[in-house]
C-alpha cells in the first residue's frame, strides 16, 4: 500500500454483537470485560457445547427479505446496524447524490443460510425453490443488499479476505474517496455463526470448548461470534457527526506463508503496522491503544506478540483483544474492533477495553501491556486496530483526532482551523 494516505472522516459506527446492541452498549461491555454474551451452542449433529457469541433475537428487527428470496439472519444484522447510521447516509446522499456514494462490505459467510436451505430443497424435490439465485451466496451479496437498502448507485464492492474482510472494506472505501471516485462510502463487515463456518473451523481444530483465552499459556482456540459494524467514510466531515474522528493511516501486507497459518516470525504483521504508521506520519510512540487481533489460537497469538515487539519494542502501549467478549466475528471483526477504537477516542480514553484472560503468561512470548479493569489513556490521540487473517492477509488501521500530521485536514472546506 502506498505511503501517501489522505485521511478521510469516519462517522460514529452502527453496530451490534453479543456484547452490545449499539456502540454505547458494546463500549460499556468492553471496558467492564463483560463476557455475559458468550453462551453455549451445540454443533450441528454433535453433542458438545461450544462458547459462542450470538446476538440476542430481541435486538434484531422483524425478518425482511430485502435482496433475496427469503428472510435471513444476515439481512437482520445488516438492517439493525445500518439503521443506526441512517442519518449519516442520508446527509451524504443529500450532499453528494446517490451516484457518488459507494458501498464496501466485508464478509466470510455471505449466503449460506439460503444456500443450505435451497440445496436441501433441491435434494428433496429435484429443483431449487422459486426465487433462489446463485448470486445470493456470492461474496458481493451483503454489499448489494446494503446498497439496495438506501438506493445507492455508486460502486458496490464485496471484500472477502477472511477475518480481515471488515478492515479491508474500510481501506477500500478510503481508496475510493482518495481516488475521487466517491465522496462518501458505507463500509464495514457482517457475519453470522453458520453451520458451514462452525463445522469448518472445528475441522481445523481451531474452536475452543472453553472460553477464549488470548495470549495465555493455556490458550486453546477461538470462540465464534456474529455481528455487524458499519461506518460512513467521507471526504469532508458530516454535520450530523458531533465528534470528528479520521482514518489517518492504513497498511496492508500479504505474507502468503500458508493457507491458514500465519508466518511465525510476524514479519507480515510487522509490515502492515509499519506501513500504517508511515501512512499516518506517526511514530510508534504516538499510538495510545491497540486493539489486537487476539484470536486465542496458539500460532496466531505467538505471531502477533512477536510482531508487536518488533514494531513497538519494550514500549508497547495498552493493548487488548476483545474477541473474548464478542467471539470471533470473522468478516465483521475488523470493522467491529475499529468501531471500538473510535469509541475509545470519542470517550477521551477515560476507560480502555479490558483484556480478558486467565492471567497466566506464555513465557515463550514477548510481554505485552494488557489493559486491566480501570485502565485509561487520558489525552489519547491515536488508536490502532489489527486484523491478521488466513492466507497471510494482514491489515492495520490507525484512527485519530482530526489534527494528525496531514495538511489535507487543514483545508478550509474541511471546516477545521487553518492552523494546528
């Protein structure tokens, strides 16, 4: 990714996950380390119950078909999250027009709900149900559905880079704005806990039968979760946004070491973080909080700890993984965790998301500065959010207050002071 990065404005998020039905609820759960949203779920055809982060039904809107041939949980998650940012979308449309508003959505699962039901009908009746189309299980479907909700006519992109999909969607949204193709873009991620995903991760022996325990010597794998998180990115601040935050740097790398395992030395993750810092014009010491990828798997946590030490040395800022309270929301995780970083800045760093684990350090890993209950970062200006996915897809995002070292943000049309 180029080191030249023109910052874009990042609206407050619309989100829901098992830890909160909106941003305020999620932030409060994160700073308390509240894991109450993680409940046991039995695998299809199995007897063992696995801790899982499912969104409560009462938080979901009534089922609606939308773009598709029947109601789906994915539709409901998207609708609930997007409703929270409706005023930002409508302002962008009124200001720039439907053709100048794009959509970038990251997801891993897409249309498995419809696909599995349709194929069961095919095996039973010899034909797919009326209205079913193959595109409903394509990578672009969640993005198409999002554009349909608001009647948008700009570019519509589906991002499918495994667990970095949500973060990748935000980066692509920024690039559309920076290239002058769009004036604003809805960006984020969404995923559900489906049979396909659950069974796939379990076949890799990556799903833990106990609570997710990132960076512990006793870590055993992930807890799956579901959720959605969306923002409106824009080239100028939206009037409806009372607290301006900018995406001021992003880095992407592809170490391509293995289909599912990360490069053990962390060099791919290091590259992504260094690119993000360079793009933002920042030093490592400027980062006040890092939301870790922190899945709780043996290899990913080891790689990430080495990478953080490689970039920040012994002066690692407060860090935490919030997957223990949400579950691993896969394609939604990068956007959901970036939303939490925005909430940290929005609240002035008065409290940081707690790192939930058993406290038993893996002595083979570099020591990290885990946020504990009561941790705060007064005066915080910049947060980093990391997503490190299958296939060696590494994304690092930096957001900050709108006085990061970029002349672009001091333009009169941005509505900000001419001098820092």
